[in-house]
């Protein structure tokens, strides 16, 4: 597990993290772990599909999030099977903060994949 900030509130103890020196090594690991994994780039590009219009129930999925200003690199784009974007309903914004974008994308993924909602008691998720 790599270095995590204190703001994670202990979530690092509930997730498995892996770090790789290159994109290629990360993809190799992923394909060995889940051979049918669909690698989806989060990018505003021609041919990208709005996140709410994707059916994730078909197979395991991995997301690649790009730099907030420059987006995905050509190397990152080359490994993606498809692309999704988050629709925006205002003018003047070119991108969304990557942490916010990740939250939106992963929420849609969880809902669409029929993940079971975590129980909450007294204002806290258990």
C-alpha cells in the first residue's frame, strides 16, 4: 500500500491498493486479475457516452481518470476500450476536479451494478 493522506479516515484499511511503475504494468496486472475487464477512460471526447447511459452489469470494469487540465494521455487513451463523460449543464467549465469526477463516476457504477447499500445508524455508515 502506498502513502495515504490522513484525510482518508481509515478507508485505506478497507481497500486493496496497488501501485505500478508504468501504465503497461498496471494493465498487465489487471488483465491477469480480470481477463474480461472493460477499461473505461473518463474523458470528454467524440464517441464518449454519458455515464448514466452505460450498463456496467455485463463485466468487470476499471476506470482511468486523467489530469484535470490535460485529460488522459495518448498512452492512457490507447488502452481504453471505451470512454465515458459526466454531462454538465452549465457553460464556462472545461473539466471537473478529478476527485469529484471520480465520486460521480463510481456512484453511477455502484448504482448501475446493483451494489447493496451500506447500512447506516445514527448518521454513520457501518
